[in-house]
């Protein structure tokens, strides 16, 4: 029984997957009313970017793998961003007793 | 990775289905705790995709940092701010969702078009495979040394900033003993500073300030 498909997974398939993930993250970022969900959407978008970097690193830059180094830096920055974002959220919750994005309008004209 | 194309396709399709369904669940589910756990699933599936892309070190870093740290941090944040509140109705919310959905679909179509029409320079040089970890180490200590050191400074700044932002300031001193009063008890009776409809403040607490 020969089930082997002659074509490997192409680069484009990974890029389409990353595009879907990124657009889902953008939609969630715009439409979430819970501030924690906004932070989760940002993490989704960062992961989509990382998938792109890794796909390019494996398919186009196979020997120097600069994409993997960049992905490590993105992961570092994402960790820092999550820590600071959640600390801001916590202090915001302590002052306003809500996590509703529509009510965080203190600086809005 | 040197596995058969058929196996590769099966792994890719399963992982990408998990990523897409999980991310939709993160965005759409009404219960935020389910969203947080699905986010962990998405992170794990993305780590599996990294393994398929010859990046074992970054896959391990993804599991350690995202699933082990960021996701746990998000779960703790949900536990700390989890209060049942009825969200006020916003006029024109379905229209807003539809419009933003249209914008996101347009963005996706644009990305898809770029993806299909660009002549990618594939196949490039053969992937490094298991030597990737060694090469990453070489990069980090030669041509990416400055960003590497800056990343450590950034992490230190983020840590200090998070502590400063999230700590509770001690407002009150016990009048009899002169010690700091229990902050949690005070915050239970204290009216938050910026709530719009501020009810009457507790006069007993006000006098101790």
C-alpha cells in the first residue's frame, strides 16, 4: 500500500495558517470587552508572527536560521509584555472594579 | 525533518486544525476560563508546528515560556479579577462586530494574495536539523550579542515595572499599635478611587487617613 504523497507541506501552507491566526487575533483584539481576553488576543497575534518567522527560517534560510533567533527574541518580549500588561490590568481593576474595556475611558476627551 | 510526506501532512493538518479551532474558541467563548485553557492548547499546537519546522529548541522554549509562564500568569490574572458583572449594553454592537469582521476578512484576503502571488525562493538551502540549537547559541553570542544583552535588561525592567504596578500601597496605620493595618480588610470596605457612581465613603475609615 503506497500512501505517500509526493509533495511535502509547502511554505505557503504555513503562511496561510499564520494569516488565519493573526486575523483571529485582530478580531478578538477589537471586539473583546474583557481586558484579559484582549491580552490573550495579543498573544495569538505574536504566535502567528512566530510561525511566519519559523517557516521562513526553515524553508528559505535553512543554514543560518536567523528566523529562529528572532523568534526567541519575540518570545522574550512577549513574556515581558504579558507580565507588564497583567500588572497594569490588576492595578486598573483595583481602581475601577471592572475589566470592561468600554469603561476604561478615563483619558478619552 | 526527514519523515514521509504523508505523515507530515497528517501532522500539519491536525496541528493547524487545533490552532484554528483553539484560537476561535479563545476569541469567541463566553467563559474566559475556557478561553485561557484553549490558549494553552493553541500554544502547545504551535510548539508542535515548530518541531515540524526543524526547530526543537524554540519548541521547547515555546512550551516553557508560553505554556509554563504566560498562560499561568493569565490564569492567575483571571482568578484575581474574576467578578461576575453584567456588561452594559452598547448600541450598535452587532454592526461593530460585522464591520470589524469585514476588515479582518479583507486583511486575510490581502495576506492570502501576497502569499500566493509572491515567488518565494524555495527550495532554499537544506535545513540545519539537529544542529539548530548549536547555531542559535553561536548567533546569540556573536552577531546577536547586543540584542541578547538588551533582552536581559528588558526582562529586568519588565519585572521591576510589574512589581511596582501591581503592589498594594500601604495607606493606613493602626492608631493604637502604630503598625500598618491589614490592607486586604481596608480594601474590602474602601470605595475604589475612580468608580463613577461613588457611594458614601466609610467615615470611620476616612478619619484614620
